[in-house]
């Protein structure tokens, strides 16, 4: 499943779209949610710069006279990816959205069809605002402090790994990155959130930011089929600290890395380095 680093890498790889004029929006099989507008109403609009909120991408649109035309909210679902093409050939079996512009074609491919493209009059209006309502803070937002993070953790009693995956405290720490951030911070993933003090909370937030930053720099993770809009695969999985390394030696102390299951997701950690 594409997580925040993969979505951010995708956003950066489609920067050429900004300023392009839309010629057509062509839809294939239905996705998770309907588009919500007649695609022909967007013909002639000019694309702005893609923005990211959590795992969503927002493409603002303006009409030729400069008036706002709302925007398109994109979600890659569990298996989706965007490709930026010089021209569009016939769509394949899993190609469901083509955004044709005067610069090229943005194509959404999604084998499982859990992704979506939804029109909204603005990012802070429905349906976009409704879809984004439950998201936590952006990890790189400097206004989100370690004290804020600690206060939010104190209101939870679940295991900290589960709280990170929920994404309603801070977004972006998907399964791979949550495991590695908890290792970096020296915190056992089973630790109840309300047992994490301010010092360890600050250490964990810094670790989340560091791991996500490294993952973005590495092009994300490609465990199956993730590619950016130009077809490049991610490399972070090769440098993961503990994720996918059950039975291997801990890079810090040499103890064997363990694998457990939390909420039907695999968790990897060092039982010696990471404390409850």
C-alpha cells in the first residue's frame, strides 16, 4: 500500500503538470468514489501544483479567466500509481483515469480499484473536507511539537504501533516506517501510548521525521509494484532498520530481530533494544 513517502515521491515526480491545460478527463471502470462532476466541465482548465495531505494528493484547477474551478483529490488506494506519459496509448486493463493535457497524460493505474479521483469545489469544502477530516498532523509541520505529540499519546491506551498506524495523531507512519521509527526511538511497539513520557515522545517524533525523510530521499519503498510517475522504483526497503528482517541481527546490539502481528499487520522489533 502506498504510504506517505510513496505519495510524496509521486507528487514530486508529476511537477511538470503544473501550468498544463486540460484537454479531457477520461474515466474507465468505477473506482472507490464517484468523480462528482461531468468531466467535460473541466475541459480547458489549467492545473496548479499538486499538494499533499496525508496520503491524498490535491490538484487545484483554474479556468482560463483565472477563476477557481475547484480541484481533483487523488488517492492511490492499496495498489494504485500515477504515471506521467508524453502521450496516451490505449488504456490497459487496470488503467482507470486519464487526465489529458497539452503537456502529456497523467494516468492512474489501480489493479484493486480502491483508489479514487474526486472533484471538490475546494480543499476545505465537501467532499474533500469530509475525506480529510480524520487526518492527524503532518509529520514535518513545525507547528506540531513534541509536547503536542505527547499530549495526544496520553489520551490513548492502545499499543503505540497501533496508534501510529491509525494516522489520527500524526499521518505518514505506515507499517514499514512505524516499525523503523519505533526501533530508532528504542520503544517496544507493544508499549501502551499513555506509558510514553515526554522525553520518549520527543524521541519518537524525531525518529518518525527522520525515517520518513530518509524514505522520501530513497524514493519510497517498493515491496511489490510501486513506481513513481516516471517508472522509478523505491529503494528504502533495502535500508530498513528492522522491517522485514526477522531473525537477522539487530544493527545496534546484535540480538535477533523478532516478528509479531499487531492488528493483522506484521511488526518487527529488537526485544533487547526496544523497551516498554
